[in-house]
């Protein structure tokens, strides 16, 4: 498909600008090997933007009616009523419309399972060994996946791209800004912590036990596999520390998989754990306690409602669907009230897509979870429910200090909705990332389409 010349030139200019802002390496000799896959993302400069007279859901629990939001220098500069526009600002009348933080999907496979869904694009599961901590999802991200534009049209400003769940330890995930780019480095969120994808339950034992007649074949084998991997990581770390102290002889042979697990043990990489059943989540919390690492979030977690107090006590997020359940044995006890119950108990309740389709309407998925809670007598106000797809996923990935709410000083990732975002009729009119309008419903393709996009993107 032929692109407009202006779109091609815009891509080229973005790439040149990104290359000019490569970060300098710190003068730090540790670790012995330093991966060079840095972010090259740099937000273009733009005039301030003042959005006026909107209903604002801040993401951190407040609702402001008839309020204004000022974006400047890529940040939330001010929020309140009667704000004045600084010199040169673009002023947008948002009367009758709603504003929220940009939506965050903490569990996506865009780019790694890109559209069209053919074998050549199936790069999310390195199912050659039950434990593959050496692989990084970012090394397979294809930025031209048309799913990124479709997600942006749905208000998604950032997302975590994870390996699949075929392995006990699937590899590192990456947080991306949902901006047009030629390389994944141009989408990579600068300074974001990396995460490790792990999986419990049926998937690993089906792939290896049923499919290949090898370990793990049972849930016992699953747990043994995690414990064996982290035991090796503890031993690797001890050898490395001993050599760092003495500097005698050759250093230990490098093992990039062990490096990942050591960073988990040292609290530098967050664990995002695919897990459905309550009993298996509790078991994994014990495994984490044995090796003194933190599970940041359980993903899918269809039985999170059964152990919501335990999740609250351990400060572990539950990353859930609104209503996916019953499609395999470990998902049969899922209920639609899951998210509302976890939230009501005071645990970190988060919604995710795990789908190239659902990521396009996370706001409506959250609305379904709200309705299920209300039917069960758990009232959920919009200003609370919006945190399920903004601030809480930011917490789950260790980024709540920068994104997820409209606090002054945070990144200006903002969605202007045509109506209440929990309405079936709501559409994202404008989507800002770092204060730059990256999606405008009046011009949905913005000249930066994929070779595999056909026609225009409409919602």
C-alpha cells in the first residue's frame, strides 16, 4: 500500500530526532556485561495544550466536573477550574466531554504476535525449554503491527509486551509507549523497570508433559522447575559475588538467563506471573518467599477473589479479565465479579487485554466489570473504576510515579473522550502521549499506517 509522502517524511524525522538523543552510558563498571538495548524515544516539543470545561477522572480517585487540564513540556502542568492558557497554548473546548489518564495495558502481545496472524509473526513463545529467562520480548517486537494504531484509537498510551505462557519462565517483558516508530527502541519507555514473565498451571505441563513427555508433566513438576531455576540463580550469584570481591582468576562464565534471574532476586526485575487458580497463586507466593523475591502481579487470576485478602497483605496486584472464564479447567471458577471483589477488599485490582481485540476497548471491559460489581451490591464509581485501567496497572509494573494518574508533574498521557468512557457510545477523540496528540479521531490514520493496515481505523 502506498503511503503519503508526508507520512514517510514524518517517520524519517522522528527517527533522526531519536538518534540524536541517544543516552550516554554511565561510568559504572557493574555489571560486567551491559546490554545496549536502550530506548531512543524522545518526545518532540510541542506548544502547551489547555483542555477546558471537561469532566475529569484523575485516576487517583477524584472526579472534577467542569474542570480544566493544562499540558506543558510533556507533563501535567495544572489541573483545576478556571485555568488560564499560557502564551502560545492550544485551547480545546472539552465541554460535555470526559478526560482520563492514558490507558495502560499491563499484559499485551502486540508486536510479538503481530497482525496478520501468520506463523512468521508468531514470536512470543520460545517453547524450546521449560525455562527461558534468557529471551527478551522486545527483541521480537515489530513496530508496524497495525494493532498499535488500533489500540491507540482506544485510548491506550502504554503497554507491557510479554512473552507467552508456554514456559515456566518465559523471558523478559518490556514497557512500550504507544507511539509510531520504526524500531522498538523508539517505542521503549525510557527508564522503565524490566519485568519477567512466568507461568503456572496448565500451560507449561501441557506443552512439555503432554506434548513432549518431559518435565514438567504435573503441577509438582512446575513448582520443582521454578525452585530448581532459582536455586541455580542463587549459586550463580554467589560465584559472581565471590569473584567480584576477590578478582582472582577468570570470572564465571556468563549466563544471560542466570543474569535475568539474579536481577529478579536483587529486586531489579519485577515478576509478572500467569496464574489462574487461588491455590496456585498462594503456592507461588511461598516460592517467592523461599527465594526472597517479589511477585508484582498475578495475571489472568480468575480466582483472585478467593484470596483477595492475601493479595492485599502481600501487596500483589491481580491483573484480570472482565469476563473471560470457563475455556479450560483452571478457569472454570472465574466469576464476573472478580475485579470488583478484589478492589472492594482493598487489593490492587487491574484489568488487562491479552488480546489484540480487547486492547481496543479496555474502557468498555472495565464498564462490564463495574456492572457485574453493581449487580452483586458492590457500587463502583467511575472515578474508582478508571484506576483499574490507569493507576493500578502502573502500580503493577512499577511505574505509578510517572504514569497512571493526572497528578501535576506526571507524564501528560491523556485521553479526551466524547462521553463518559464507561458508556458503550464513548470514543477517544484525542489521545495525548507526553503532551503530543498521537491520535485524533478526525484523522485516524495520521499518515503513519502499517503496510498491513487496510483503509482507515474507525471505532
